[in-house]
């Protein structure tokens, strides 16, 4: 007969996993809301770190706006990290390794082609949630020669408070392993320079990645980045956008009252 303590521990684990999946579904649908213009058709994906060894990521071929439980796959982190350290020679090999990392049913939905960068960022940056979208306002800039200007400068205080003092900017790379490797390089450089993970990663000619501890933080970073993009685009129409001086950006980012406000936003109360 099964040990009742083990059964109880298993049941608790299932409840926690179900709650986490529900929070990821809610976040993904919120990011996929059509009026926000963050994604259309099958664009974008989200993930959530379950524990040190595993994570949930969106499956390919699902729309964010109406995604359900069947739209996510649980994967082991370790084999996904190994993919980046020792890239296989062919795409079919990469797919086979990714499929073998799936926890549970062997014939389920296929993980997103971008699952490798989710595993890498959840692991390297130590965050719990990731939201990757292709907002029109953001891509208007990332598909222009102003991408670096937008990524490395801040124009108003709440942009610095919510999105961080600057963003990491990744040159265009083929979605899949080449993109995951390019993101890893820039994320590591950012962490070495500033001693913390970026909150916002911008991908040239592609889209944005928000990194956070809670679904509220992912939604706030994405919304504030889109607002900043609209402001920048509007300022460009005047011919000469201005920016916050570097010392002001860091001052506002580190002010104790702003740190307190940021914590409330992250908890979803601000
Ligand atoms: Zn994408």
C-alpha cells in the first residue's frame, strides 16, 4: 500500500503545480489581450520556473489570448542548458533533445522554439517569470537605427524605476539556439556590469523580453516599455528627443521610496 505521507506530499505538489500553471495562463492571456497590440496570431511566449530543476513554457502553435492548460509544457532545465553549452549540429537533433527534456507525456504538445532562451534566462538571471512579446510600438523602434538609443537611455523616471536603468540589447539572431546564445552573451555582460539581472531585454528586429518575480512585474515592465516606446516615437517626430541624465537615472532607480514603490508594483498592489 502507498505511504499516506508520500501521497499527501504528492497531492500538495500537484496543487502547487496547478496554481502555478493557472497564474501563468492568466499572465499569458493578459499579455495576449488584442487591444494591447503586444502580439497577434501565434506570436510571443511565457515561462515560469517551478523549482531549481524544471519550468513551464508555452507550447508552439498556441495563441496567447485564449491559451489554456494544454498550451504549456513542463521541461527539465538541465538538458536545455546543455543544448546551449554544446549545440547539436542539426535542427532535428535540437528538437529531439528538447522533446526528451519534456516532463510527463512523451506525445504531448511541442515546446516553443524559444524554450532554450527561457531555460537559460530563468537559470542565469534567477527570475521566476518571463514574458516575451512583439509589441508594435517597441518593434517600430527595434526595426530602426534608433534601437540602441532607446535601449541605453531613459527619458522619464518611471521608465527607469520599472524597466531598470537601461535595457540589454541583443543583435538580430535566428530564433532558437542562435538567439538563445546571443541573449546569454548580453545578459551575462549586463550582470557583470551592474551586479543584477536586466528587467528588460530588447531583441533587434524581433521584440522584447520582460523578466520578473511575479506576473504583475512582467505586465508592468511590458506596459511601461510600450509607453516609453510611444513617448520616444513621439519625441522623434519633434526631431530631437531628450533624455534623463545618467546620474538622474541611477538616483531615481536607487531612491529608497522608489524601491518601496517598486516592491508594491511587483506584489501587484501598486
Ligand atoms: Zn519572438
